[in-house]
C-alpha cells in the first residue's frame, strides 16, 4: 500500500491550528513554544508522514481557536503488520498538542485496519502514551519516543494474535456489545438490540473471534449509523464521533473492554 499523505495545504484547510507558528497571548513569557509543524518536519525525516489531522472546535465567544488543542496522525509505509490470514494493519502514531501553553506533546500508539480504514487507539500499560515537554524538546528525544513506540510493536502483534485466538460465545458477544453501548451512551442511555450492534457491515467481518467482533463493535460505536431509543423515549440515529478527544477516550475504553475477554 502506498499512502496518500497530506500536504501542508491540505493540513491547513482541515485543521489550521496544526500549522500555527505563533503562540497564544495568554501564555507566560517563560513559555517555550515549539510549533507542531516542527515535529511534522522531524517526523517526516524518520519516514512518518501525516495521514489525518483534527482540531478542537471552539465554542462561540471562546476565542483561541488558532492555538487550541489539535491532533496529527502519522503513518509509515515501511511499518506494517500482516496476519497469516492476509489482513493488513498499519501502526499509527497520534500526536496531540496545543499552542496555548496548556498541553505537552502527547504521543499514543494507534492501528489503522486497512479492511475498513478505522483508526484504533491502543490502550494498555505495555504501550501507553508518551509525553514530551515543549521546554525539553529536541529531535533526539522525539526519535527516542518514536523508537519506543515502534519497539513495542511485537507486544502489539502478540496482543492482536491473542484477540484472534479467542472465540466468543453468542452470550459473550451480546454482553460485549451492550457493555460498549454503556461506554458510549452511559448506563441505560441507549436502547438497541445487541444483534443490531453485532451486525457486520462487510463479509470480511463475519466471525466469532474477539478481534473480528471487537472491530465490528468499535466501528459501530465510533461511526454510528444505527438506530436506537434514547432515555427520553425518542428514536434516534447514532452520530459519528467528531471530537477527537472523545474519539480517543472511547477507543481506549473499548480496547480495554476487549482485552478483558482474553
């Protein structure tokens, strides 16, 4: 696979805060500012290029949109996981940052499943998030952080293999689907059958192994599209998650839920 990486013009159109080189007037004069674009350039020298960007929406009258929190997703064509059954998964590095003095550079490991192009955020103690402070930033520290995430790939592969080896019963699948609904909507926040959540959107996702079931549930919870009855009694259609902070939080909790079945 040859990825179509985003140009700086595309990044500017999608999330202008990512390319902001200035800093909020609210920060202290002692604040050491490192623009995200510097990290993008440094990541590119290591073969990691931008495939997605998002920025936090600013409420009306809040101000500071150009300097607020944003996320950049990197992928490297040379770093890929291929399973015995032919499935292709690309590890990702998710960087979040802001130019308002409120955030350090935070890195998370993610997975891009080629079959359905969904980004999965990994949440385990073995390959958790890493942080770099603006004040201490250097290319060498960035390289060390990236290498730390890449070196954890054998753990990632081992975990994915464990997911594939677990066969869930119909009862366990229903239990997992309902637990996922609770994570997204809160306890009793959405009334919908487990069968609706477990219904695959493609033939490749038909199966009872934990990896397949997890991906079906994860895609439904993040992308929405299914109908449910809200606690108010109104019939609604689940929307896709647009807020990247909520997206990451939801993915982490869903991943932890899936791990509990290993």
